[in-house]
C-alpha cells in the first residue's frame, strides 16, 4: 500500500478494507499501548488497545477532522477506555490520588546516588502514582512527545490547562522522586 494518510486509512478500514485497518493499527498501536500502560498499567494496556481499535470500526462517522487528527481521535478513544478502567479501579479501592507538597531543592543530587535502573523504576512508580489528570499530561507531552495543542485536543481542554497540569505534574514527580531518594539514602 502506498503512503496513505490516516484519514483515508480510517475511512477505508471502516468500509471493510483489512489492509487499511492493519496499516492504521501498525502505525498507532505502539503509541496507544505506551499511553495505556502509563495510564492504567501493563495488564490493562492490551485491552485498551483492543477496545480502541474495535471502537474505530464500530463508530462509523464519529471522526470529525475539524476537531483534530486521527491520532488525537485514537488517543481520545484510548483515554476514554483507560479512564473507565481507572474509575473502576478507584471504585474497587485500587488507586488513591495522592497530592504531594512542592519538591525540595537538590533532587538531582539525591538521585545521583541511585543506579540508572533504580532511577527508571523510581520514575515509573512516580508517574504511576500521579493523579490521573496529571499523569495524562506527563504521558502525552513528555513520554509521547505530543505538542500542547495535540494533548489539549485529546484531553478536551484548553492548551493553558495542559500547560498548568504538566507544570503541576512535574512538581509532583519531583516531590515523589525526592521522597524516593531520601528513603533510598536512609536505607543505605
């Protein structure tokens, strides 16, 4: 298949073109999986990907190019699925939104003592522990490297809200990582 844009692939896939669906899936599955992993865990990520692409086929006519790109549309579906899972986990007592204080100075110096693997694990745990609205901003803007406009389209909020959530998320991450570094230092 020649280079075809996502809108054409989406339209062809909805008309039953298996190759178009396969190409669309191949282009975006990894990003949706990464997003879902960060939002609701690795165990649920495959389900979110599956639900996202099944919804693409079921929601004929729901994509509106004036509201954003196909990627934003796919992430919007994935977000809806992930948020449902998160809400279910909260109802079951699985996730508690913690709000940390502003970070203390010297985060970098404290983390210098941790090995790279420990840092990666600490960052992952800190991202997973963020309240959902802040985790979304970090995942989309920092991990998926989306610009603010694309993230705002997915989150259905103004660009300024994305910026403020991202700023708050970074502060929360810094606080959580400082806490992890202090605990590590105490254990050493």
